[in-house]
C-alpha cells in the first residue's frame, strides 16, 4: 500500500503526516510506504496547490484541504489494507 501526503510543508500538511504515521504505528503496520509529495508539479497531478493538504491512498484521492478526523482516517487506511 502507498499513502501519499500532498503538501508543501504547511502546518496542516505536517499534522496530516504525523496523524498517518501514528495510525499506522497503532495498527502495527510497518509495511506501508508513506510518501511526502512536496513538489508543486507533482501535487498538481492530483489537486490545485490551494487545496493542500491532500491525501492519496493507493492512487485514490481521499481528502483535500483538511486533516480528516483520526477515526475517519483510520477507517480509510483499514479499508485500503483489506483490499
């Protein structure tokens, strides 16, 4: 599984990255690749820059412009791990 965090280093981008990392630790999953995408051209492949942070799980954009609630993010990650 690949999780991409789209952002240029804003506070919410860093919060999202920390939350993803914490949930994966809680799930005991060290096999998930987490990529921080901070290149503006690469981010624009998914979303306009004014919509960061963005979250992509297995090439599916699941969130933009916010840090999802921990419970919701955990649900998305668990569903992706099952499929």
